[in-house]
């Protein structure tokens, strides 16, 4: 177990060191995402910044930003390592390989959190978005991120086997912006789209976060209404499916000898 | 740092190892076909073969990076399939290609990362990393990122990363590929030092047969996934020596007047004509000498010669191809 945790912390440390090399790229992403939010909220507000709409939009957009960084980051990261030849070297560890991936994703989440905090700070100060923060939002955010991790594991598994999936990852992260209720609440969607949206990884999380942060609901009331239960179910399903699919993909990649291919 | 092996005499035991792939056209490719070999501890073992012979697949199966279709690999007595964790600790590997290490990290960061990856940490790891970087004369540049290093320096760091946990077995897949002469020399010195001074087992694959001949105690040659030779270098070099001759006469190539000398290779050097190659029996040798006498070319010397590894390699591959063709003919006549 000591080896597993050493591998985990080692992986997190490495990813952060490498990310630091790309700090200007990351900063430009923060700027880009901030500018897009300002533009999107201006358009959705039909030429003005509506404070109530801004809060709704802000929560969805920030959760989507997490999704964007982890989805693109993990698939690019695995592909880049396969291309560089270091992916196979990372498998030369006595620790279980899932700890390496977990380390990779936790580092990605840490980097994403720093970027989200920076973007949020700028947006909150710039647009004076009314938002009453609550500790109850934290477990909901963590649950949402757990589901997102599961979803990223599925894409990570696909990357191990097929490698060239950045296009698909890009398409998915953009689709998530429009069909998960990031921009508009799912309740405004047509029935079939709302049903589809609820099967996606961040939709339920965004909804529960809005209930807590905007409507002032408690965790117990969101549990009673079923929305929190939906989020728990969604996250557990994605996390379990992601884990299984990743292990299976790893097995396939080793069987096909494509672990280091690109 | 690394636990003692279970069987100290055999570093690697490969038994009936096979790897087959299904292509997109649904045909089956046998990358490695029923391979069995044993690598004694403390030797430099060369695994040679043309492109696509199955060398890299074999190395990766030894490391557990490719799952074999059948067969078993033991590394210092640990089964790679069932005791992966213990087996991996025995191995340091530099895989084929230019980037086994992180170019965005410094040499120091790379060494610490790969050490921790293998479960070593703290002061012992830092001391070992320092020792390796000093020995490789990279200590002064330890805080520079590897993208600023030359290819030779990067390869040194890759080897240092493979050695950072002091494993008893080192696998080097094409370690001198793309290196300049000076960097290749440093690499060769290191390989010899690892085996002779530190008692490590080194398995290396290479296309550069002169390097294999210079370094290896034992050579295995693979062809189309199969083992066509596995012998100590000295025995391998003697394999065809009885059949090979070198005849030197005074003159130049024009003096031969298109005379035929079977399979002998003919070259001209400093006013001499040198004929080299396999001569099956004494009668043929005398026949060639008589022909040279008829051409009035003064005989300078006749001697048996040791073939070099390259000639043996080519000969074995030719024999292997012929064997396959014979088998094909037998099979087609049976069918």
C-alpha cells in the first residue's frame, strides 16, 4: 500500500511540474474561458448582464470548465505520453497502474481547480455576480467531479486502445456545454433532450449546485426531492463503469501490444 | 534496494513464448513463435535480428508491457504474469526510441520520479541519483530540462533512470541508435561496467552487429519470431570458421579476366586481390588456386579465416530462409 501511495503522490507531483512548464498556455485558457463567459452571458441576456441569469450561467459554466480541462487534459496527456514513449515506462512500476491514473487525474483536478478559482475570481469581481457560497455545495461538487472522473476514465481507456481520440474528446467537451444545462437549465429543454441530458456526467451536479447556491436548499431537501439521489446514482455508475472500462482497455492494449503505440 | 532474486543463476527464463496478432485483414501474424531461452545472471546477452524479427516484442513481454499469447517468462525466478510486482522490481529498461524520459523535467526530477515509481524514496534515492549523475558527468547540468540536452546526454539520463533503483537486470532496446560515435562509446563502456564491475545482467537488442560482437557474452538471433541461434559469442564465431578461407594474390581485379570463383567475394587492396568466402572442400580450394596460377597471379597467402558476426548473422538468416522454403516445399508436396 505504501508503494501505491508513493506512486500516487509521485504522479501528482510530476503532472504539476509538467503543467508548470505550460503555465502560459494554462493562463491563456483561463483568459479565453473568461472572455467566452462574458460574451455568452451578454448574448443570453440579450445585450445586457442580467444578475439572476449570470448566477445560473456561472455555476453551469464553471462545472463545464472543470469537465473541459479534465476531459481534454487526460486524453491529451495519455496520447502525448504514448507518443513520447514515456507511457510504457510509467507502467514499469510495482504499484497498481490504476493509482498512476488516479494520480494523473487528481493532478488534473488540482490544476483545473486553480484555473477555475482564477476564472471565478475574475468573473465574480468583473460582473458582480450575486452568489451566496455554502459548504453544502462542496460535497455536491466532489460528487459531480467523481462522476466526471468516471467519464474521463472511459475516454482514457479509449485513448489507450485507439490513441487518436482528441477530436472526439473535443467534440464531447463542446457538446457538454450545450446539452448538460451549463448554459440553460435542463428544465427549459424539450423532454427527450432533458432525459438525455440527465444521463450525462455533469448535468445532475449542475442542477443540485444551483438548488443549493441559488435557491438556498439544504442537502437533505435536495435528497428528499430526488435530485441529489440522481447525482449519487449518476456518479457511482460513471465511476464504476469508467474504472471497469479503463482496466479492460488496458488489458486490450497490452494484448494488442498497443500500449506505447500512437 | 531491490530484493534478492529467487534463483540467482538464471536472470531470465523464457519458455515456449508466443505472441500472435490478428491484422486488419484478419490474417494472423506470429511476432514471436514458441521462443525459449535462458539468460544466465551476470552476462551481456545480445538479442539480434532484422526489423520485425520479434526482438522488441520479446523485450516488452519480458517487461510485462505486452501480454503473451502463450508461454511463460520468469525474471530472477518471478513469473511476470503472476508475480508482476516482484518481477518488475528486478528490471530496469530503456525501450527503443528517443524518449524514455520526460523532456520537460530536469535530469534530477526524472531520476527522482522513476525511482519513486519503483517504490524507492527519501535519502537512499537521492544518494543513488546523485551517484549516477556524477558518474555520467551530468551533475552540473542536473537542474536543466532534458529538452536542452544533446541526444547522447538524454540517452545517458534514460539509462540512469533505468538504473536508479539498482535493479539486477537491465534491458536495453537499441541503446546506441541515433547516437554519435563518442556517445555510443560512452554507452558501450557503461554496459561493460554494469556487467563486469556490478555483476548486472544486461540484455541488449541492436542492429549494430559490431557493437554486439564487442559487448556480448552470448548471442541469440531471431528471425520471423523464431530463434535461429542462441550460443556464446565465441562458439557462434567458430560455427562457420572451418569452411571459410581467404586467398591473397598479387595483382588487381582486371587480372582476374572475369574468371569465376563461386561464392567468394573479391576485392582489390594495395595491389593485391583478396578472395574471401566459404569453400566446401579441399578439392575446390585447389581448383581455385590452379585457376589463379593459370592467370599468372603470384600467390601471397592462403588462410582459414574467422567470420565476423555480421557474416554469421547473414548466413544464419539465409539458412533459416532456405529451411523455411524447404519446409514449404515438403508441406506443399504433402498437400
